[in-house]
């Protein structure tokens, strides 16, 4: 396979702990490992990538500091409500503050050229918008542009508020310019406009866990210990019903939650005390080892068919039984799991499907096909 000259553009990168940070980092490292010439454009923030770039044979370039600050949610009840309304309004009307990425990326890559493959990674979607603006007639940055989409944009039904109609024009505009759109699973395809379905290819997340040793599970306590890892979406991927059930549960247990949204769990912790343990997000390898020692894991279902939590890949690697909790769940399954009956466990996709060397080759194959 001849070496490709590849440009990757993203907002998220190492040492970030988000799905898009993992996507960008793992893909860049593996493509370089496979012999390709890889250049990356990201916002550095406070990070210095000199050592990382040298270690993985990458060129890592800074798109500049992101200066458009989001509205912080703080203050008393009235101030908090006002701030929340302003933040929501700016997001809905202008995609603020992420829209700044459009202009940062445009200025960063507009003079780049000569690449075989350009991969832009969203969310947020202004990453794709910046690339679309930089892709001018008569001076293409790369022979092939793949717009990688972790979640849908106009077709996103996980959020309580739908995107305003004029953003549909922007989505169609960048989709027309892209050569391919990649999504993580088949179910995401209907979330995109039908006229672009012929451009869509399925390429799931990819990870390199060949050197990760998952310890053998051993029962450690007389009571069940279970965990959840990831974020919440009020009204969708919402923990409130689960926490209410657990607050009424008379048996002994421990529920461990790894999340950056501790605020959604504060009231429940007052009721549950030591039965609820809240921990910050930690690096993926460390998280997988911790999850592998739980009696079981829980997944809060998105309750939509077009988005699939990437945490299920982590859960598959951890190797423990997983209970899927739906909206308006009666929690009979949870009761069974607490008693050690895992017959209602989820059937997860084999981790072999997410090996990063296979995933990287899928991107190269698209470039070759184009």
C-alpha cells in the first residue's frame, strides 16, 4: 500500500477524554504507524505536543486559541435561569460558541494543498464547516475529503431542542462538498438527508488495546457493585428514574458513576449516601480495568435508533454483563442483576470489530476507491 499524505482536522485530541478525542488521537497514531505522512490541526489550549508528535511521528499544528467563551451556568435560581436561557439561545441561533471553529479552521488550513486524504472529525459540526469554506474551486486541499460524524446534526433527536431550519442549508452545503460521510453504525444513516446516503460509509470507533491486560473478574463483596461511565442527556440518557428506584431499594449495593456531570447526581447522593459513589472521568485504559472488576455495568439507553453510546465499546472490552435501562423502565431487570441473574444482559458487538489497525485501513480504502 503506497504511503498517503493525510491531513486530519478536529477540535478534540489527546489528552482529552471524549469520544471524538479518542477518535482523532487513535486514528492519527495508527495511520502514522502504518507508514502514512500525517499532519493534524487542532486547538492546543494549554497543551504542548512536541514530545507527543515526535513519539508518534506526527506533525501537530495549532489552529489557535478559542476565545469565544461559553455562558457559565452559575448563581442563584433567577440568575441561573437567565444564563441558561441565554446560552441555549446563542447555541440555537448561531451554534455559539463552537461556530468560532469554522473561522479558526478556515484560516489554519486555507493555504494547505497536496494531500491525498483530508479527514475532518465532528462533533462539533463547525469543524466540517471550516473545511468546507477552505475547500475552494480550483484549489482542493486533498484529493479526497472524508467528513467523519460521530453523531448526527440536523437529524439529532437526543437533544431536547431541534436545530433551526436554516442550519439544514449549511449541512447540505458541506455534505455536497465532502466526498464521503462516515458514521459509526448503520442505524445513524437515516439521520442524514436522503440525497447524501450514497456518500455515507460506516466506520466504527477504533482503539488499540493490544497491550491492555484486563484482570480476571473476582467477586469482592457480598453485595452487588455496579457502574456507569459517561455523560447524561436530560430527558434522554437520563439517570433520574434509575436514581429514584435505587433510593427506594432496601438492599445493600454500591453504584459507581464515572462522569463529568456530577451536578446531576448531587441530590441523589444526599439520599443514597455511601451507596452512590461519584468519580471523575479517567483515562480509558484505567477505566476499562476498573469496569472489569464490577459485578455488572448499566447503560442508559438513548431511546433513539440513530445514536449509539460509544461507551458500549468500553463495556465490551471490560467483559462484564451489561444491563440496558430504557425510559420508563420497571427495573425488574436491575433487580435480577442485583441477584446475580444476568439473563437479560445486552449482546454487545465483539471488540475485534474496533481494532484500530482495521479501522484506519477502512479510511485508506475509501481514499483509494475515490
